[in-house]
């Protein structure tokens, strides 16, 4: 049936309207950019990348192209982990679009890349220079509060905690509604905690909760306050056995070498009886396990992936890796066959402790051998832990001590075999809380808590845990201990 | 010597307006300057060696004036010119020996103006005699007497004189004589005047209207008859009438002089006696006969009320119906009843209201002073947008007038143009942005604000865009150099709501305060007290660190947010009931909330900082010397920092540092710290370090509010060169 011409025109008009606002390249590019950012936020990285690439190739003369290039750089850094590619993208944005809104973002990300890898004072200064450039050259940009907060991170990494507090405070005072404000306030609390000002830290975390109740940092602040309150308020740190709590049963709790609580409150139990690392969610429901022989230790990568170290290999997320190190003979490699622990450092390097060679070995992110850590001295390292501030603790079963080194191998502090109020006889496991307090499980003398300066802060009563073999901490500071004697995981809140 | 035209014009202009306009036809008005000039030239010629040469000019003058006379009766001035023209022409002819011609002209003159006489001083006796002899044959005399005298006598409709008059020269002929006097019946007589003969008329006029005399108390009373104003009493009563006035119940010293109201027609009338601030008196009047009457005295009762005015802030100037009446707070007594326009003006704004006061009413009025915002108009960024300026203005103004917390007013275009022209700046030049000098904007807006008595401005800019349906509203506080731009869409009232809501948000420098610092933990059912600010309400109430707060005003407190919410709903001075637990032992406390000053957030995208500045300036101007003003000035410094104007910030903090109290919390030390920040941003590093050092001495000063971070450690770091 033919429509009358007037009706046809009306129908055409009805069909057409949404087409008009999308017609310009500028608007199309903007739409792709907004959608791409939305995908990225939801974790749909491939779709996001497709959008950004389409803008760069299909709309190269629009105002969105610099933003797209910046987002591509972010993808390369955060998703692909290809730092060099990311650096190239950011440098390209800064060079080609120096007056754009994205230029300060490029410098900011370049600063983050530098900060991430920085191990020396000079490298930290480089990172600082990038962030300061954002402040000075783009003083009205939205990136300024983020850059200022990043300067605070530089100070923290350099150990200048008071400067870090002051810088982060400036972000919260001068840019209270920026998207950097919540993190900055968290950093104020964190740095105050590292400085030993527990009350100041709690107050700062509470200010975060008051000012940014919906932010992801608010929940973390609650956990930090709880942990700090437990340790600092009252006359001594207070732990009481949570008798109403239990987890797992049967063979899972037999022959356990390690336990680990993730930030998402999943408790992993490495049981050599069942030859698997078994997860339990926050409702104590068991999940699919990861099978392995001779399980030794559990830890997390900086991105939060599980590391399961077993005697012959280590699993990093989904990848299983065995390790070889050069022998005295040139060109010859020897596999590591008595692995006790594995760690991934913030810069990407991997540390693997081996009892056969009695050394900790360092590998690059591409698994290239870099040498012994911290030095060539022989040590029987059975556990390794990171304190969150660049400190790497090595538990020496032979020396019965804990030594903390920085990433460059410089010694920072130590827990000696004997000290005021304690003696280490058979140390089995270590863990740090967010304030760098060290928890140590000694199969003979029990569970102890040490301040960052090595002072004993507390010890669990001996009758509460018979033979502590492994321990871990909940995000809010409650302590979980595997008692080998009773074959139970005990909770102390 | 003045040019004749100018002289003529001067003569014309010298005449009173009434005379100029009397019976002047349009043609006469147009011709008069030329005629004046011709008269002057003719007189000049006449005075010269050969009088006869002036005849040509007199001819022209007579011709033109007679032509005008044929079209319409001449005005007295024109008639006078014609009379003079005839006289001089006649004399000129006489001088040349053409007596017939002279006689002809003299006759024409006499017919035109029978009473005309030649000046014996200026004219030769021969000519005078010649003229008089001619006249004798042409004129007679008429005398009219009337009872009462003072009647107007007209001959054939043309006014002659007022009775009683001696015989006047009248051209011989027959006339209808009309004798009229207001209040009397008009009499007409037919009379024939023969040359050299005197006719006398005696007329008794018959009265037709009454006359009333009034005395009022007070004087200055308007007398309205049948809805028409007939006069106003005035003066003072003659002493010989005091007794009679007293007997009539009047106070003689306040009574008016006798006021005579003539020409009152017979019959019934409605009288009203009105005077501002007095009760109107109404009377009926019955006039039985045309006679003189003395009306009973009229006493008006005063009709006033009183007005008690107060304002916030006080010390505002009061203007009632445009008249200055002092400052608030003030009681105005004897305010006339009726409608009034009240304006209460302060440096920080004004209050305007139309009000009505009834007799004996005592009206109390609080006059909250509001800053005023002037809408200066719409400008287009491009030529294409010019066509939409008018439409934009018509759509914008009604919506913008909904602003509640400011007096919103539009500025007459001519006034604005004049003001801008005097400063050599365009309206677009007042919108901060590239190409517009901040110093010019500051200077001009300050001057405009003073001239218009406003505190801020709103300018709408139509941006360059295809659709041309949006406007960018630039809100600018007087003297500021950076505006707050907001985009609105004409047809969408939702877009205005956002702007209006932001404008109507009032900057508050204070909020209720407890001094109780609690934290959230997963260890407690309630919130443990972490810290108590010394000297705070919580300290005074006896709250202890470590106690766990679990209820406030009977409502459970599970998180600190619950406590903060409970406090926010209250006012300083209100009480808050707390339920606490120390160990297992519960206890109840009552806390009286104090007040903490509050910093304006430095960069809050939801705030219109220019509006915040207008509010803060109101506090500075309205409460000088008070803590309120000091904290407002402190916050003005914060606003200046928001705009990147660190020089202005420096000035504000310098003053605030002196004005603020030295005590725990937001105080002098806080201003000292920000002074350092401003100096640092201005590049004065050494002075900044000094300021920080000074600030670090204020051990109990805080930033943000009384619970905020301590100034001393921050200042110490920055004094030491921390970044």
C-alpha cells in the first residue's frame, strides 16, 4: 500500500530526530569517549579500548583525540601492564597536545609510572618533578588535586611522612570535593598511623568517613580505625578469642602450612593433607580450590592476585612458574627445588626463597634472574612478608630472627632472637598490619606482636594457642592463627 | 549690536508663555520672526535721513499682517505690530506730503485700535493734531457702570474693559455690549455710538451664585466640592475672629484664615475637607439662594499612626516616601495614615516594602536587609546572536526575578548606557574573560554598584552556538574580577531551578558545635569518644574519652554520622541528651551545643562564590567590629583564594588576623596561616615563612572549623620550607 506523500514525510520526520544530534564528528567522538570511559569503569576493558582506538583512527581532528590517547595509555599501564608502551602514549599526548586538558593528565600518569618504579632518591625526585609540573603549568586543571596527592605519595615513599601528611592535608583542605580528596584523606590517616600517631590517624580516617561516606575508602577507613583502636586504646592491645567463630573442617585443616586473608575477606588455607589451597568466603562457604603438592606459603601480588608457593614452583594467579638460577658454571642453570616462599614487589620484581641454596633469589617481571636478595649471604628463609611501605621482612628459621630490608636490599630494622619480654625459638610465620606492626607465630613460644621499632607490644596467652603454625590478619585487624596442635583456625578479635 | 533676528527671538522668548500662545495661529507663529525683523529694519529706515524710504517696508509689513488677519484674529502682539506699521506708514506719508495717504493709514489704525494715541513726545504736534482730528470723526465714547462693579464689558464679543470705567474711545457704530461677572447673570445691551458722543450704560447685575467662607483647623485643608478641588485654606485666623472660632470649638492659633469659595451653584453639594495626615471630613451643603454665607468651621482630626522599625543589620537609613527619617532601630511617630513606600537602606543592601498604616495603628516591622542584584542585560557573543537578545531578555527576567535572598532589579537601559559610556566600557567588557581587563572590571563594577545601590550584577551572554537556545549567566559581585558562569536553557525551567537554588543558598559562617570527636569501629555498638576539644560543650558536660556513645536525644547512634545528623538539626544553644557507656555502666548526660565558625570550602563546584562574597560582605558591612564580621572577612579571604586573587586574599587575612579572637579553634592563628599561604602564592617566600612562623605560635588554632586540623604543625612544616 502506498502512503500518501504527506504521511511519508511525517514518518520520515518521526524516524529521523535522533540522527540529527549525532551528526557532527565532534559529537560522535565525544559519545565514543564517554561510552569508552563507562566500559573502563565497569571493567569491560576490550570494549573500552576499541572505542578509544576508534577515536584516534577515525576522528583524529576532534577535541576528544587527546583524551582517547590518554585513556589508551591508562589501559596499557593498568590493564596490559606494559609500562613502556604506556609511557610512550603519555609522552605523545604531552608533546602533541601541550595546551589540552589531557596534557596535565599525561604528566600525572608519567609521574605515576616513575613513582611506581622509583627505588632511589633521584627517581623519586623525577616523579616529584612530573607532579609539580602539573601544579605549576596547569594550575586551574582538575588534575592538580590528583597531582598534589601524588606528591604526597612521593613523600611517603621517600619516608618523609610528615611532609606526606601536610601535602595530603592540603588536598583535603583546598580541594575538598575533588575526586582525589577521599584518597588524600585516607593517606593522611595512613601516614599518621605510620608515624605512630594512632589517635590522629583514627581521627583522620573518621573525617574521611564523615566527608566521603559513599567512597570506597570509607569502608577501608572503618577497618583501619578498628585495627588501630584495638591496638592503641586502653592500656595494651587487646585480643580476645572469638570462641563463636570457626571455619572449615576435616582434612582441610590438617597439615596446614599457611593461611591468608585477602582484602575481600576470603580466607585461603594451604593444606598439604588435601594438597590444595582452599578458599572460604566471608560467610565461611568453601570455594573451588587450587591443587598443588608441597604447599609452603601464600601471599598476594600488588594487584591482589594469590601467590601459592610450593616446593618446586609458585603459582601467580593463573600462571605456574618454576625457577632456575645460574650455577657456578657459565650458561648452566639449576632449578629451585626447595622453595619456601614467593613475593611480588611493587615494582614487579619477584622474590623466591629457596632452602637448598639458602638464599632469596630475585627475578625481573619477565623472570630474568637478577641475583640474590638482599645479598649473597646464606639464610634459611622460610617466610617473607611486605609491610606495605617498601619494607620486605625475611623470617630466618636458622637465625630465629626477622630482618626487614628495602627493595634495594638495605637493612631497615630487625626483630632479634631475644628481646625484652620475648624469645624466638621456632618462628614459623609472619604478617604485617597496615601500620607496619609485625605479627609473628612461633610454634614454641606463641603469637607475638611487635611495633615497627621492634618493641614487643603484646603476646597471646600461651594457653590460647598451643602450636601456632601460621597466621594472617583480617582487614579490620582481627587475628587468625592456625593451631597445628588442635588443627583449627582460631580467631582473636 | 544684536542682529534683529536674535532680538526678535529674544523678544519672543521674553514674553511669558501664556502671552505667546494667546490666539497665535500657526501661520502667525511662523511669520513672526520675519515680521519682527522687518519691523526693526523699517524702524531703522524710518529713523534715517529719508523717512520715505521706509514706506516700502511698511507696505510689506502691513500687507503680510493684513493677510494673517484675514486668516485668523491677530494676537495682541501681531495687532500691535500692525498698529505700529499703520502709524509709521501714515507718518511717513505725512512726512512726504501725502496727507491723503497718511489719513488713510491713520483711519485704518483708528479702526483697528480706537483708543490709540500718538505720543506727543515722539511725534510732531502737527501730526498729532492731524491724527486727533481724523479720530474725532471716527470715534465716540462709551462708559459702563455696573452694580456690583468689576464686571467684564465686551463689545461684539471683544473685551473692552472692567466696570466701572470712564468713557473709552470706541469706533462709531452699533454694538452689542455684554456685561458679565462671575456669579451674576450676563446682561447685554445694544448701543449705537456716534462720533464725538458719549454713551453711558448703568447696569444692575443679578446674582446667580452663592459664596461661602470657610475656616478650617488646621490650615492647608483642601476643599473638594462634588469631586472637584475648589481650593485650599491657608494663613492664620484674624485676631478678631479668635473668639468666634473658640466658641465654635476651634483652636484659633491653629485655624486658617477665612477662605472664600465663590460661584457656588444653588442646590445640594457634597463637600470634602482633606488634608494629609488628617481624617477627611465630609459634609453635605444645601445652597438656598445666591448670597454670601459663612460656613460652620471645620475641624479635622489627625489621622496618624506610628511605625517601629528595626533592621538586620541595624543602623540602616530609613526613607519613607523618599524622605529621610533617620536610622534603624527607630520609632516614627505621627506617620500619616494611608499608603507609604518604605525603603531601608544599608551599605550591605536594602529592604523595600509598600505598606498601609491605619489611624492610630502602631505597626512594628522587622526589615531584613537583603543585598541587591542588578540584571544588566543580555549581550551576544556574535552578530548572529544579536537578533535573539530581546527574546532572551524577555524570557530570562521573569524567571530570574524568582530569586528570594536578593533584591532583584533591572536597570533602565538609558541609565546603564550612560554609566557605561562615562567609563568607556561596554556591557560585554564587564564579563570577565580574555580581552577584558580585570582592573577595569573591578573599577567599573564598584562605581556601578555605588550608582545603582546594588551589591552584585548579573549579565547574560548568548554564546556562539548553532541552536542559540542557551544563555550563560555571569554572576559578579561588585569589585570582583571573576564571575560564576552558569548555563541555562531558555525554555527549560529546570535549568533555572539549579541556578536559583544556588543563588538562594545563604553562606553560613557558623554551625552548632559539640566538641565531641567520636570514631566508628567494628568493635562497639555505638561510637567511642576519641577526643574532647578543650573548652567545648562536651568538655563542659563532662563527657570522657573512651566512653561509648550509643544514643542521642533518644535515637540510637550506631555511627558518627548519626551523631552529626542529630547536631545538624539543632541550633547553637540547644540541648542534646546523650546516652553513654563506660565499660558496662551506662550514664546519661545533657550537653548544650555551642557554635563553631566554619570556613567556606575553598573549591566547591556547587557554590556560587560571587554570591557567597555578597553575603559575606553584608556581614562585614552590617556588623562592623563584631566576631561575625571578622569571620566573614576571613571567609572573604578564602573566596579571594578560590578566585586566585591572592593579593585581595592577603588584604582580607591581614585584617582578619587583627579582628579575629585569639582562642582555640578557628581564630587568629588560622588567619595567620592563610596569610602565609597568600604570601607564598604571591611569591613572597621570606614573608610567607615569617607568617607561617607566626602562625605556628598559635598552638590551639585550627583550620576549617573548631574541630579541624591544628594550624601549628602545618605552619611549622611550611615555615621550614615544606612543600
